[in-house]
C-alpha cells in the first residue's frame, strides 16, 4: 500500500499478502501474479477529467469530445499495461546494510537484476513507512536501490519486509511487489562527546607491551595475523606475489589498554555504552592495543578494524535491563 494509507488498512493488506505469498528466499523473481497495481493520485485526477469530458460531450453531442475521451482512455490503458510490465520479471538478488551508529540512517541496499530484453525505469525501494532511492536498469544489467530508515537506539534494526515499486510511465498508476524476507542492520551506540582515554589503573599489568611493532627501526617481516594494522602491511612484497606479510619495527612498544565498564562515568547503561564506544574509536584511531570489559563479557586486547568491529558489536548487543538474553 502507498505511504499515507491508514495503518489498520496497511496491516490487514500486509497480512493478506504474507498469507498469499509466504516467506521469500532470495533471489526472488517478481512474477506477474505477485505484482500489484492501483491508480495513483494522478490517475484519479486523470479519470475525473475523462469523466468530465465525457459528460460534456454527451450533453452537447460533440463527436470530437467523444474522440478525445476515448483517445485519452486508451492512453491510460496503455500506461497501465506498461506500468505493470515495467516491474514484472525483475529479479531481487540480495539485500544488506552496513552497521551504523544510533541516530544515523540504516541504509539497506537492494540489488536488482534485469534479465529481460527491455530496460526498467523508475524502480524504487520502499517499506511500510519510508521511500527509498530511484534507479533505472538497462537490459541485462544490475542496479541498486537504497532504502534509508532512521535509527533511534542501538541493537538490531529488523526490516521484516520491503517492496519494489514503479510509477513509470506518466505516474498514472503505481505498481509494486512486496518481498517477505527479513533483513537486519546492526546499530552501534551513539558515541559520547570526545573525552580522554582512561588512565592506567594502579596495580594493572601489561598496560604496555613490546610487540616488535615500534616505530623506530625496521626489523623485518612476519606473516599477517588477524588484527594487524593495514598500515604495516608490506604492499611491495604482496605485489611480487608473495604471501601477505607485515612489517616489524624494533625499539618501540605498543600501549595496551583496557576499556572497562567500571571506568566509565556514573550514569545509566546507555550513557556508559556511549562512552565506551567513543573510547573504542579513539583507541583504534591511535593504533593502540585495547581490550574491552563488560559485565559478563571480556574481549582480549588487539587492534585493527576487525577488532574494533568486534568490540562495537558487543556494545550494540549488550542486553538492556529486563531484556531476555536467551
């Protein structure tokens, strides 16, 4: 149903469509039987205009008025046929979304494939409450439409279904199809305001560790290990078709830091998670080895983008009070 339709009507139509189609497994071909079409606002205006011309023609017995009425009605029928055909046969290949921070838009990217012998125009992604971007897809080509959904809190943003629609040509009709395939976007806590990283605690061990990766003198190469910084990869060696190697430097020590729940400022859980989020981003940007301690969970120190993603994911999925952990 179109955006703006009363919610109780949309819910009933959604339940009927789900019962009729069932759950989908990608890729999905939008066959004719699952492509719906209704007149749009411009279509209703067009129909009222035709009715007015028809009444005037009948009242005055004007044959030219009848001819214009039937010509425009034929144009509307042709537009309806092409609007339905513009969507039927399109293949929905995949949908996915990159993680975002709370407050940002979760952008679901929908990959479409046009395997027909005619181009597709004005294809748009949509959900029950939001409209996405529009794209055209040439013959035997793929295209991506993006559906941006605002996020308000951390966790998993679930999109139970999404749609693909078109108003081509003339915008007289709207043709659409629903895909009942749940998709999720991971939402990290919103980073707190910039603040200093926590100081080393009295009696803490291994606040800094010599890892052979200082910044003074080059000491050799070693095999790549998960968590190594991309800045230390030996790209020239890789270009010579050698294995993935990492540069080692002597005379330095990488600072190792624990980002602990108990070191955050007093406040509710969301405030603490936001502060930890800011610390994770700052520590990774500085190239530090850092670990994360949450109530009931500990992630050992490491560095690199994969480690940052692991820590941010732990924050995003941290259970809220009263939430089931099963």
